[in-house]
């Protein structure tokens, strides 16, 4: 008589082994009640593959006002030139036009015309990117960069610089975006 039973040689493979009963005869007593009990093999699950790391989400693009501020900051130290629109020299409205053009927004060329763009904003509510205008009639503009400071193209002797918004002649401010 040939009997097979599962034989586990590796957790993932099951093979069979042949058992042969030798001899003939009657089994009596305890041997007669000998039984063969098979217990099911416990399957061993393979470790799951770790999930691939999610791709890093691209950083959100900066808002247009922040692009304008960053662009204006990058011009600090450059020369002032009346009528200058960059990239090497600027006048006040040339600087603000250049900064907002980098953000995809076209502004009028003159500071007095820029004072009609966007919405009015109180000096206490300024946010980086707001344009700050001076004198009456308006003849000077700077871009608010935060902490009570503007970047502006002031004069031939100072060039593009930072200055307090409390500069003499403050008139109004406008939010472009």
C-alpha cells in the first residue's frame, strides 16, 4: 500500500513523500488504534512589498505679489536712471513695472498711472507686493516688501534701495493682486 502525505520542506513549497507499509499482519491492541492525523500546514505569507514612497508634491508656485517682491529685492543695489526699466538700471515706476512683469502682470509705465491700478489699501493693512505712492500729485512709487519697508529706485546717488514707508510725502497705496 502506498500513502502520500504532505511534507513541508520550505514554507512556500509543499512536496509529497511516499510512505510504504512493510510487512503483513494484524495489528492488535494500542497499535490497532493507531491513526494517521494530518494537520493542515500553516501558510506563511510573504512580507508585503512596502508601498512606494509617494512622489513629492511639487512646491506650490509663489503668488504673483511674492514674485514681484522677490524680483524687486533682487534689484537692490542697481543703478537709478530716469526712464530706466531694467534690467541694469531703473527709475521708480520702471522698477515696479519690471517686478510685476516678472509675475506676468503689466503695469502702466508712469507712477501716476500705476496709482489707478488695483484697489486702495490703508497703510496699516499693507501686504508685501502692494505699491506705495508718494507726493501730490503722485510722482514716486515703491513696492512694499514687508516690515514697514519698501524697495524703490530713489535717486542717482542711492540707486535701488530699501526705505521705510514713513518716507516724507506718503500719499496712498494700492494692492495689485
